[in-house]
C-alpha cells in the first residue's frame, strides 16, 4: 500500500459520481480590469444603498424570514404581469436550476443540454444524479428544429435546457424555436427550462410564452442586469403546478430576510436598471465594432459579453498577454467546441478601452 493511500484510507468516501466531478471554476484574481464573469461593471445606485441600509434596520434578525417571500414574489410578478404563484425565488438562478433538477431530474431521469452553453447546467444535472445528454450545437453555435427533434425523439428527456441569450456564445433562441421545443417535448412530458440570465440585454423573452398548459419555465437573476451578483438572488417564472413541486424540495427559509428586502427594494429602481442595460447594449455595439477591426473572429452577441477567437495566435497566448496587462477575460480556449475562444464581459468605457489597447498590443 502506498503512503498516500495509507493516509487517506480512513476517510469517508463521497458518492462515486461526486468524487469524480471537477468543481466549477472561474478564477477570482486581483487585477485592474475584471471582464471575466459577466458581472455589471458598476454598483447599484447610491440611493439604493442608503435605502437598503434603512430597510435593514427594520429586519427582525431573531426571526426566520417569510418562508413564502410573499412581497418579493408579488413585486416580481407585477413586473411580468403574473400573479405571485407564478414566481419562485432562490439564492441566485443557480439555486433555481438546482431546485428544478431536484424535482424533475434524479435517478432514472435524463436532461438534455446543447453545448457549448453555461457549464453549470451540466454540473447541476450531474450533481442531482440525472443522466446528462449533451449534444453539440451547429458549427456556428446555432440550434434548429432538426437538432432539437433528433435529441428529443431519441432520448425523450425529462428536462431540456435552453439558454437565451446563450452563455458564452451570445445567441438568442427565437420564440418559434422555443415553441417547437415545447411541441416536441409535450408527448413525452418533458420540462423546458429557458435560462434568461441575460434576458434583459435582448428584446425577446420566453416569459411571453408562459401558459398554464405548457411545461415551460423561465429563470432570471439579479446578478447581471441588476448589478447585484453579490446578493445571490434569482427567480423562476412558471406555472403554479410546477412551482409547487419546487417548494417541496427546496430547504425551508432558504431565502434570508435581507435578500428579500434588497430584492424588493431593487424593483423600485427598475428604471435605473433599464438605463444601465441600455448603456451596456450601446457599449457592446462599440466593443464588437472595435474587435472586428482586429484579427479575431467575433460572434455577434445579445448579452453583456462577446465571444471571440484570435486568428493568428492561440487563445491561451492572448489570454496570458491580456493578463500581463492586468486585463482578465474568460478563457474558453480548452473547452470543448470552443477551441481558442475567449469571452470578454462588457465593462465601463474606460475598462473596455484598456482591454482594446491590450488586445492591439498583443495581436498587432
Ligand atoms: C451567470 C449565470 C447564471 C447564474 O446566475 P446566479 O443568479 O448568479 O446564480 C445563470 N445562468 C447563466 C447562463 C449565467 O451566465
């Protein structure tokens, strides 16, 4: 027996599928220009922060939070013209997705994703003991009816993930494609999850297609458009028959009082959020245009990030070159289907300028 084995043999063993997992990883390093995790570049308005401090004075920390998160769900429902029983809130949309898979995935069930997409979808599928069916998108990262039909008919997935706009490619799935997915899934009783973490950066939303008799749910988050990644608040819009299953598997009191206050208060700043989103969309246009003048392939994006691939250098070389200039972008160069690709989050104008200067230095 080797020395290492000897030292670890007394340790309890995790489930074998967990032991073989690799944890979700996105480097958090101290750097001047952080354009790697699609956060908002600027904090929420100053007035929001002082309102929040006042709201916190009223929180009874000795008491459990409102388990129903009633006021927050009413407020979110109003934004979408839905009653509160169509809204489920959780600690970031990641917890929303995990709760969905706890209820609709699990042993003997399968979930379909189209790669490349947000890595946490397949991670959550695996963690919940659900069988993963991963299928490659078309070479331009698009999805179409034939691709969807092939997967749904062969695998009859219990859950199908779409991500619109898709992270990291920035593409949107049309309403028509979502309707097609619903029609394909219906005979098998599968659930369609549309992850709209970047939904506000584009013009269409699957939320408009929600109906009591459709197995469709739409997840959104305060992390990106609402400039509150640090708060960990996300929500799901969907029919009450589905959401009531989620309430059974989620932990009681999972949504703390502070988060409920902050989320509700944020909704009163909706017009600020919309103005920020508009500015990001304009800046995305500017950054995309500037990237097109460099020797890189650029994928047009509907989100707050842009995916690109250097034409004359490897992705890793460019990533390191940027890092050396204190600019951090997301490195997808070794990810399947994304060879040599990098993703840059839209920052402030000055951050984006620093990125562009660094790109010119590295590439030209
Ligand atoms: C960032 C991101 C999320 C995670 O959101 P949280 O609300 O911060 O958990 C979910 N989905 C996609 C596609 C994302 O990019």
